[in-house]
C-alpha cells in the first residue's frame, strides 16, 4: 500500500510524554516509523527496518495484512461502536467462539478487555470473585513471582516482580506474596528450550501456603515463559509442579499468556505447548495482531458457571470496560485468527524454531555474551553489563541495530527478539548477521 506522506513528522515533539521510554534521549535523536508492511517498517527518512520484535511482541502475522486491514475498514463503515453492557453485536460472539475453538479444551468462555494489563486485572478479580462464589470468601491473597511482568496497573504491578515497575508507586495491593524467579544462570546457561534445573522452585508455593493457610489464598499468576524480564523458559517439570500444588490447595492458577498466546512458541498457547492447563489464561497483543487494542481472559466452564446462578435478570460479574468486545476490535480479531489459520502461522513458527534456535545460539562466541535462551520464535541474548552503567551496553546494541536496519528490543542488559511468524530463513540470517556485526563492534 502506498505511504501517505501528508502526515510529516512534527517539529515539536515535546507534548507527547512517551511510555516506557527515555524521553529526553529520544527527543534529541528521534526514531520514527511512518509505514509498515509484512516484515518491515519504513522510517521517516525512508529506510527499511526489519522487524525483529513483531512490534512489541504483538504483530505475529506481520504488518499490513490485507485480511485484517479490510475487515477493520468494513466494520468501521458498517457499525463503529455498540454499547458493551446489556447489548451485543454478532462479531464479539463470533470471535469468542473462535477463541474457544482454538484454545485448549477446558477454556470455554471469553471475557474481553483492551490490553494485557486489563486482562491481568480482570483475571485476578475473576479469581477472587470465583472463590467467593463457591463459598471460599476468605481466599483473597494473591501470589505472583519475582521477575514477573503482568502489565502496569496496580494489581499487575503488585503481583509482578519488577522492582522498577513497583518502587515509586506507593502502596500496592496488600496480601501478595512472590515465588522466586526461575533464572539459575550457574546451572542453566546457553539452553535451547526448557532448562533442566529449577523445577524445585515451584515448591516455594507450599511454603507460602504453609505460612498463610490455603484458605486465605485465591490465585497464583505466572507467565509460563517470562517474556519482558528476559525470556526465561520454565524449567522442566516446574509448571507441572505449580499445577499440582494449586490443585491440591484449591488455588486458581492463572497463566499470563499476553506474549506466549497466538503462536509465539509454535502452538496456540503456552498451556498447549507445555501441556499444563491453568484455570484462567490472560491474552492481548497477538489477538488482533496488535492492530487494534484488545485483550481477553479465557476461563474454564467451571469458573464461568460458578457465576451463572441466582435470578437471571441480575448482573453476574460487576466488571467490564466501555470497549469490551468493541466491534472494530472484534473484526480485527476475527481476521487475525483467520490469517493465523489460513496461512498456517503457528505450524510455521514450530517448523522454523530449530533454525531460529541455531541462529541465535550461533552468537555465543560474540564479545560480551554471557547467556543465550530460545524457544519457538523467541530468543534472548544476555550481555555482560558495564559495571558502572548497567543497561547501557544493550541499549547501544539496540541503537546500532536500528542504524543498520534491524529492530530488536532490550530489557536491562538482555536483548530480546520475537519476529512476526512470517519471517523467512534469509531474514533470520539477516537479523543474526546484523546482530553479530553490532556485537563485535560494541564497547
Ligand atoms: N502481561 C504480560 C506477560 C506482558 O508481556 C504484557 C506486555 N508486554 C502485559 C501483561 C501488559 O500488556 P499491555 O501492555 O497490553 O497492557
């Protein structure tokens, strides 16, 4: 599609307070995208940049997919918005059916949100309300994990385990405990797929249960694979053990699949990939290919049905958003799921995974590299931090890659990559070739 140049970059960048960005650095040296197609962004100065991160882990089908573009245009012209409460429209129901059909078996119901953060808040609230609905009202405590990322709202940062996301925001939720993270660099280094060591860390849940009593604990939330804190795969046996302990003590297990949902690991969801079923799954990002904000919580029949009691005219769950199941977002979701299916993108990700893993692990001999991790179409390269200036080295790698036409992402001193699932082998070669070049010249 031709680029519309009628919207040039403004001279004044001061008003927009950019999220999760170093505003002062950016505004001195702006990096602007003005177009996107399939695997590439076009910069304001007309360069092509290979998308090594699927936007922010969300554009799993690549950019400017005709099915999705057309579906959005058609829906916006047909019906732009419909009230989300006490009214419906067909596409929200159709999308929920499709999600149910592609999700692992126990997930039969879908609650819409507008983002990953909202999906997390929604899942935590559903878990607590469910416990109350089944006569377990004393169960209100929540358990998260160190290095967990569950979005930026108060529930999410409370159960999350990223210090910088928590420390300047005052009082968080009370009644929250954290499991230890699963990063064991002395035992698991340069691993393809799941590491061997660390399953025992799930047993910490037993310690927390013993401390507070199972009758006080509502839910435990983890990312099956921790994405934003450096791509940490679950150690072999870890998720199984968490599931076992949660079941034993009546604790709702929530998988935050905002990154791992929709093909990233080569399956529809990580629950399927790892063959461990939680009770609730949070999603967003790939649900609409990142094109329109939308998220969803997938719930089992057991959880959903616990709310469907009492007089029929009453509202069962006092929760929802103005834009829950928005028609244009639903149309985008339907076209996105259709694209994944018709183009066989999850299967493609699974097929490409070994080639991807070989590519990322080929960088092991580069300067500063202290660990590499990979699974499905996701990978991370951990760099030795500069002692006096942590995060600077990886950020420089990000800037250098951008200059050389490749988009990566960094978190601390870890480089993370998660390309659209349509990436070709030659583009994988280009991505890792550029990265090798950058790492070899990095101070
Ligand atoms: N949970 C996880 C696991 C995530 O990776 C993210 C975003 N990276 C979120 C929640 C929050 O999603 P959003 O930015 O859409 O609110």
